[in-house]
C-alpha cells in the first residue's frame, strides 16, 4: 500500500468534481486493512470511499482518503431454497446484481443499475421499486478503524432505517466495511407493483406466466436508463434527496390543494411523499445555471454538466430545500453525503 499525496479525486466520485485529497491510499486486501488500522492515528481526518456514487465533494479534503477495493464473491452456505453469499465491499453493486441474475438468485433484481459498490449498500440501506437491501442482508463484516479489530454486525445490529443505518449515524467513520453477507432465494417471490415495472414488462411482452428475475431486472434497467443520466456522461449521484415522510394530517392538507399528488401509506400515521414530484411542482425540473442544474427528465437528480464545483451544487440543493419548505411546508433531506 502506497500513500499518495495531492491526489485528484475527480475519477473517484460520480459527480466528477475536481478536488484534491491531502493523502490517498487504496486497500485491496482485508489483512492489509486490519494491520493498517491496528496502528492507525485516531486523530487523523479520514474519508472512506467506494464507488463514490453517494458523495458530493465541496472542497479539497485535508486528510486521508481511503479507497475500499476489497473484492470477491464467496458461497457461505446453500440448500435447495436459499444461498448465502459473502461479497467484498469493493465489488461494483450492479455487477453483483447481474451475477445473481445470471445465477437465478432472487432478492435484489429490483435494485439493478443502482450506482456504487457493495460496501455502501448497508450503509445507505439502498432501495428501489419496493425493495430495500436490508431485506436480504444477514450480516456485515467491518474493521474498527481505531483498533483493527474485526466485528460482525447482524441485521438487527445494523439498525437499518430509510436510506440509513448505524454506519451512517452513531458509527459513522468508525468502521471500515470489508464484506456484506446476503441471503438470497432460489425460488423467487416477484415484486412488480411499485413504479412502472408492470407497464415496462407489458411493453417488453412479458406476461405473468413468463415472469423471471431477469425479466424484472431488464425492466428496471430500462426504466432507470430512460429517466436517469449515466454518470459516465453527465456527473450525478442518482437521487439527491430522500422521499419525505409526513403525517396523515399533513397529507390530507396537501391533497386538498394538490389532488394529483402521489403518496404511499407506510402505516395509518406515516405517509411517504414523492420528493421528485414536489421538486418538479416547484419548477426546478430542468433548471440549469452554468455547468450545474436539475436533470431534465428526473427532478430528484442534480447534475454536473462539466466543470461545476461541489459548492455550487450544494447551494442549488439549499435553494431547492427552501423552496419545497416554502411551497408545501415539507422538509426535504439530502440522501447524498456532503463533504
């Protein structure tokens, strides 16, 4: 392992923001990580990155950036109904999904084409089209940064919440995730009720009798490609904001003024609203100023068209937050980590 100084981080974040790290190191072996953290300076300012897809860098990083490159997919156990896979945190998430689709392992096909690496999946509790990754994670293996000690977190200990976990809250920057163990099904239970999956399946000529995890994965990929920009072409981090959760009273108040407002009932008292719809209604969809703006096809996505600065994108997100609060009385929250 070699520590590089003054490292340009543009290629390590999907927004394509050009900032520099004072120090930079890549870790590709678990034993190297354990040994490295055994003697790690607890006062050192660090930033751990994987695929760099849920990150907005607003300034040069005056500390050490650690790139997690731990790879590998290992079968832990299997029977006729289930299979348990331990996956390195540095594996690309979509490539792992495609591996499972090819093997006909069910449970994450609805999460196709989500950017980033496997290690971020429990941290963010990634989700899409009616699925959250917490439903298929059995454990997370992580290395304590201040001691090098290995710890295994079971599903409950991960404290999963909407786009969050213990690794994003009380244990933020305290552990280096080395692998994630998934429990997947060999006999699929299809979830196609959310979003436009059913319509896309119909457009693809797939009827109920021909459903498969590949058909669902293909439909999800087509939907995402139709409305989300490719980070390799336009810098972005996917959904920038979380869908807000409001009370049923607040939903009823909004429905009076906006009868077409989409919503999803979590329970009798908690209603999830569509952040993208709110942002679009506030007039932000397609907004552009210089090299930054809101994507023309998806209001949830903030974009860098070329040479935008992270601070510019952050300030745009501030304007959107204030706008939604003023128009709807709803507080939006960023899903992206701001550095």
